[in-house]
C-alpha cells in the first residue's frame, strides 16, 4: 500500500506538505493525497484529529480550480473509529466527558470536508468502522477494496447512540431505507460489492493499489472540468443541508459565471 502514490504519479511534481507519524499530505499537480499512516487502527484521538484538520487546512489554502483530494490509509484499517481506549483511560466517571470531547473534536473534520472547495474521494482499502465509516462518507465519492475490507457502524454493538451529526450524514448519504436499517439497526458489516449495491460506494476494486489508482483516475476526470471551488462547496453544503446545519455550516448563494 505504501507504494501506491509514488507509482501512479511519478510523472508530476511532488510537494510533500505534511509528514508526521500520523498522516501525510502530498500534492501531485492538482491532486492532494492525504494518507493516514502506520499499521495501527487509525483511531481518532485528540492529537490525530488535530493533524488531520491541519492537513485539510493546508489543502483548502492551496486549492485552485481543478484541485481534488484523495484520502486513503496504510494497513488493515482505514479507521476503526474514535479512540475509545483514550476515553476509558481516565476511568468510568470521566468516560462520558472524554467521549463527548472526542465527538466534539471529530465534528469539525466532517465540516472541513463538506466545505472543502474541491471534489473529495475516499479510497478505502481497510476496515472503516464507526467514525471511520463517517469519515469515508464525508467525501463526495467512496471507492473500496473488495477483500478484507468492511464498512461497519458499530454503535449498536458497543452500546452507544448516534450523535445528531452522524445520523444526519448517514441519512443524507444512504438514501435507501433498507440499507440504512441494515447499517444502523443491524450493525451490518458491509463488504465492498454490497456497499456498491446499497449506493454507499461508487466502485469496488481488487487491491489497495487498484483502489487508489481508480480514485486517481476519477479525480483527474473531475479536475479536468476546473470547476470554481467555492461554488462546488456551496452546492455540496446545500445537498447536505441538515448535516451542515448541525455542523454549524451556512450556505450562501454565489455567482461565478464562466460563460
């Protein structure tokens, strides 16, 4: 998996914008690649979420017409959700407060993605559970590896309800009522090809490398249109208006004629 970006973008100038132990941000031409690094579960703790937000801020600040973001991850997991071990480490009395803090920290990541002025693609090559699932569907497109890779909203199995902004995003992104029931009220572990049938995932692929390669091809198709980034973001926010209201995002009308 670590070779995929260098293999598919070797003909373009590489700018390494962020490199740390948790994530990397690399720019190849108009494409930004955000990679969750390492072989752990990529659980969202406070420091990890700060790193992701910092990377997304860099992407936004350097966006131009024709930019796109691809998010992917190393290892077995795209993300296994919030860092519940961190929340539990303070003991039972403080667990609820720490869990609430994690949810409050994750919320602006979803807002950042929904307001990013460019198309966004999640190349999911490992398990995406709970907040990891939500991170994936907060992108405009989700591409997914077929084998050893599931989408899983684990809240029912571990005894947690869904935060309001989780629920709004799931309703907005999963239009079929039966699919929503299976994801949220049956805690179903959904493989790639079934996720395509449910309308959650755009396409299923044979390997991590082919998933990222397909994401790159899709990104290049989209960036070739050179849409106005702010117009793109405002239309996205209007599509997901309930979620954006809960995330504190406002929608505004823009006119950027290209005639």
